[in-house]
């Protein structure tokens, strides 16, 4: 049973664990239109309003801009219309330029031409006879990122956004966490969306889709013309293969870098808009929890941030410290009910008038939801050292070395946080990796221990190579011996220089990932790698043990570094100046 400790019950930033919203309106027919942008490129938009309404009946509007097709040929509606039209809203869903039935080209995420389109789409909505002139941007994953960029436009019609499971910084949150290339996701996603842009899609049942919905009953000719625009555009995956640093600019991306895609980099412009935000993230969804916390710290917008024990999309909760099959709230219908309530507060102006920020988060094991107006919570950092005998100790002992020969063939479970899909996340029993990694385990806890925040790891390491990947897993060992995953962090050694000017230094050591800050290892010389793990909140019962595991490869998701030559041989130093982890502990 999920509990909730909340200090804002009457605020528009409250968060409900139960309930659903059943609307009183029927979903009307879908209408399609092309809308021409400033440069002559036409975007495909679908409009759905309540059934049997006069064209001049005024409705507030939900706007979704997608690169995953606004609809499938022959399907009369879309999930966004089915959710919001019954509440009395008009819903506009558009294909971003170069995707679906829209014209133009899509070279990479959030190209400037694409994001500038959003202001013109808002202009078009305001000009419609059925529009009140009020719009809320909505979306999940890519469409969450487009909602963020709607706020960047500072358009007077935009009254709020609801980005669900967005990346705040795509380099760190998904494609290169810790500077380590997430090749499995990058390749699979890049090739998948390239197929979409060729009008190819495989449905969940394995059947081939009939294709994207054309605009209007005779839109096949226009669709054929739009598809021809894209024949010369390389897959975004080609660019990913040429990236090491945030400021790398692959030729296939037209001279842009991943900095140009980052919502974090336009935070000031979003601030100036004052747009209210409801942002969802998952402890087990790539780096979206890290991004949500950075958003909470960085931006001044009225804001409701919700971080739960979820996969990408929030449809499958995962709490390895609770009994399997136990219900974890809120379910998807309740999440949607929260979004509907927040949208209403945006439309009526209440969200904009409340200048507060609240972060709601779920604590694993305890099964409790908590809310806070500041982050990190008031925590005490406790240090655990890597000790001899593969122990994790609260005090350092004699100096020494533990060796690890990196095996490029070693990976992790496929059902992991980095897959970027709406499939279940399940790390299982981590005993399956014993012997493949260096693992250090504490004595049994004498009392319950709550870890909430960003663990910080300090590695004193010597390598035989000038570069390499370092993976650190924070786990817990149950009294029955089962090892449960809590969180992880990774760092490519090339990026080890600590960025002292980071706006997020309060969370732990940060790194710029810029080429000018590259700092290779010197083979045979000891070096310090200090970095934060992805945030987590977990309450471990007395009798459980803490466990830290170290690895140098994860072939399941990440590229091996170095890519050629002998794999690194690593020596991890023990003792007072050796390896340790600082955990943020919430005192009872």
C-alpha cells in the first residue's frame, strides 16, 4: 500500500494517488489540415473536438507535437484525443517537420526549424473559431521534449506544459550518461525513427502498420511528396557514432551539437516564459530522474515534479524491496487524472498565480510518497570505504589494491533502465553477476536506513590504458542472500575533470563533457574519478546489507572503451585515500 506524506494538500501542486477522470463529452470526428510555416514547409495537424459541436464553440486546447506519427492510416482518433476530449478540450496533434505526413526534413532532435514551428502552430490554434486562445502542451518522451520547447517560445497562448518522462539533457540523461555511449538505445532508436520517416512501422503484434495517416481523404499524393523530401536525410544514428563530447558537431547534423538539443541549455528562456510545468520522471527510466531534479533546481517556473519507481512512460512500477505483485500507486489512470487536473489549473490561471515548486518522490521499500519544496532533502552524508576482504566498511583500513581485468563481453540484464522503451524494468537477483565484478558488502544494518538523494563515488584507480568506462552499482543484500539493484552511475575516464562551475555542484561532482576539458588517464599512474550516481530514494530494513559493485564494461547497452587494443587492467586502491562511496542518509 502506497502512503503519502504531503505538505501541500490545498495547492494546485498537490499529487493524488487514487482516482480517475471520466469526462462527459463524446469524442468527435477527426479533422486533418496542412498548416504552412514561415519557410513554406507544411505541417500535418489533426484536430479532434467534442461530438456534435458548432465550429464556433470555444474550447481550450491540448497541443501535442510528435515525431512518432500523429496517427495511423484508417484509425479514427488518437490516444491524446481519447484522453482529453471527454474533458471538454479540443486536441491538436501534429507531426513535427520531416516526420509523419509533414513536409520538410528531420535531421536530429529539436532542430531549430522544428522548435520555431511551435509558435506558428500556436498562432494557428489561436486563430481558429473554436479556440479560446488558451493552450497546454502535453506529451510523453519525444512529445514531452516538444512541450518543453513550446514553453521556450514564450507564446502568450501557452498556459502550461505537462512533459512526461522527458530528457532534460539528452547527452547525460540517455545517449551518453557519464560520457559513456549508450549504443544499443542510440542505434535502435535512430534506426527505428528513420524507418518511421520512410513510412515503415511494425506494430506490437508483429504486423506491419498500414502507414501514417494522410491529411484528408485524398492526402496520399501529398504524403508521397513529403516522403520524397526525406530520402537524402541520414539516420540520426550516423551522427551519434561520431560523438564523444557534448560539443561535437557531426556533419550529418548540419553543424549542430547535442548542446543545441538540450532543454537544460534553454532553461533561462523557459524561465522568462513563466510557464507552469508538471514533470514526471522515473527512478528507473534512464536519467529522467536526474533531469527532473536538475529542472527543479535550475528553473523558477511554477512547477510540480513527480518521480516514481517507474520505467519509461510510468506504466510499469518497479520496487525490488517490496513483495512482487504488490500494487504501487498511482496507476496510469490516476496519473492521467493528475494531468487533467493540472491542465485545468493552467487554463483557469491558478497554476500561473502559484509561484511555488514542489517535488513529490517515492521511497523504495517504504512504499511511501513524500513531498518537498527543496532538494536535496536534509540528509547526512555517510561514507563507506572499499576494504580488504571485499568488505564495505564505515572506516578505512590498511592500504591495498584490488585488481579487475575488464572483459568486453560482459553485460547486464536486458530489462534495464537504459532501453528507453515502455517495457518493464527488472534487474532481478544480482547474484548472477558475482565473479564478473568487484563487489564490496557491508555488515548487516543494525537499524533501518533511508538513502535519498545522489550517492557520490570516489574511485582511486590505476589503469593500463589512457581511457575506459567505469560502472558503479549501488545494491542491497537481503537476509536471504538475494541482491537487489538500487541505482548506478558511470563515467568515461576521458571526462573525469570535475566542473567546479556547474550549477548542479550541490548534487555532487559534475562534469562538462566538453572537448576542452578532456583529461585522459596516464597508464600506470593513479587517478581520481569522482562522480554522482543517479538519484534514488530507498529505505533499507535492519538486517539488510549495503553492496557496491564495480565494472568496466556493459556490452548489453554501452560501447566498450577503448574500442580496440587490449582491454584495460584496473587496480582499485583501498585505504584512507582509496575508493569510497558517500550516501545521503535521512535520519529518522
